[in-house]
C-alpha cells in the first residue's frame, strides 16, 4: 500500500485544477456544437470573467487585501492590446487625435495580448511597492483611491484612450475556444501559484503579518510580486475581453465591473480557485436569468412601471447574505477534491498506521 500512497496523494491534492480546466474546455466544445448562439456568447463571457476572477484571486484570495485597483489593470491591458492590434486606418477614425507614434504601431493579436498584460504588470510594478506596505482598512482605501486615479487618466488622456468616448474598431478574435482555453490555463496557474512557496508566504502574511515577519518572510516583497502577477493576468484578460466585445469606454473598468468581480470571488470563497469558479458560475447564471426576467417584466405589460436594477439589487443582497451566513464564502478556503481518490488515500494511510 505504501507504494500507492504517494501517487494517490498527488492525485487527490492536484485533481482540482485539472478537472475544472477539463470541464471548461469540454464544455466549450459541447456548447459550440449543440447550443444556440446566445448560450455560446454567455459561456464565452463567463470564461472571460472566470479568467479575470482567478487573476483577482491570485492576489486578493492569498493576501486577504481587497484589491479595488484590479479592474483598472484590466482596462490598461484592454487599451494597450487594442491599440497595438488595431490597424492604423481604424485608429485614425476611432481616436482622431491619437499620438502619431501609436497610430503607426501594429502587431499581431497574440503578441498584442501578451504586451497588454506586460504593460499592466509594468504599471503595477511602478506603483505597487509603497501600496504593499499598507494593510487593513488603510490599504483598501489606498487601492480604491488608486483605481480612481487610473480611471481619471483613462477618461482624460484622449490622445491614447479617446477620453470618455467609446474606443471602437477592435478586431474580433476571442472565440469560445480561446476564452475557455485562457480560463483553463489561468485556473491551473492560479492553483499552482496557491500551492507554491510564494503563495504559502503570501497567505502567511495574510494570517499573521508579524508572525510571518518573525519567520523571515518579506511581507512587502511577497505581496509586491503577487500583485504584479495578478495585474499581468488582469491585463491579459482585459485584452481577451476587448477582442471579444470590440468596443468599450473607461466606464467598463470602474466601480460596476469591480463590484461584479469582487462579488464572484466573495460569494464562492476567495481562498481557493474552486470558490472563485463556483462564484463565477453562480453570479453569471443569476445575472443572465435576472436580465431575462427584467426584460420580460418591462416588455410584457404585466406591471405598469419599468423595472431597473433588479440584477444588481439581487446580487448585492446575495452577497450580504453570504457575508453574514458564511463570511469565507460557499466553498471557503478549501479546494474540491476527487472523493474516491481521497478515500483510497485515507484508507491507505489507515492501513499503514494499523500495520505499524
């Protein structure tokens, strides 16, 4: 039994990421063949949101710091990749006064997506070191203020972003397979980061900052590198989102979207990728269902007034209930495991203990 113990232990420990990733990819193939276009669009958007939520989980779930700035880096990646991948002729129409040097830039879409993530990571690296020295309410407020700064720059720097107006003409690239593949890769990466030495040290700084420092953990350092990695995923996900939606404005990267991503993570459980995935599923299903209900009520004449905000209200109430009933989220900090592998592993351990 001892020969089987190590492989079974590894299977039980690391089954979560690979099973969830496989489900994402298989689901994309099945829905693309059998489902309607609306369902395919919803699943594609879900995969993009899942990638963004997992990027948020890398920092927020492991450090315990509410990262309002995250959605700003999504916007940086979206604008950077869109500017790089869009043809000069389209950019001249979309942003009339764009810098000539930016108008002439054009790269293939995949390098543009990667560069967009790198630009977001570079901005994070430039501003994050003093921010990572802060904790608790002070840190959250400072990150929220940083989001405001990023949003103001996006709305006012019209030579790059077209200001508060819509940036349009982005080439459509993100299919259901690209979105599912990107979400699957991010899911595996987020899981193995959580299990890595850096992930362990970040969680140690979350659980007890002073004890972690006493054990030799550089709290500021581990938070800093984790914040940069999270921002890279945000920028990459922003580019993938931009090449799916093809037109957007700075308001797409502000409070409303930040609230949606944080809600997905909090409802499922910020401490694990299983929680992030389940939260994304729940919120996506709720939002799409409530939008259909809201549209039916407004168009059917069942009631004599228009209903607005039903989706946001219901999601907010659910978030309040979850925070009161189960503050750690539905899943909490645990990962879903293969039950049959786990049971065999426990049986093997029990047999070894009995024989000894």
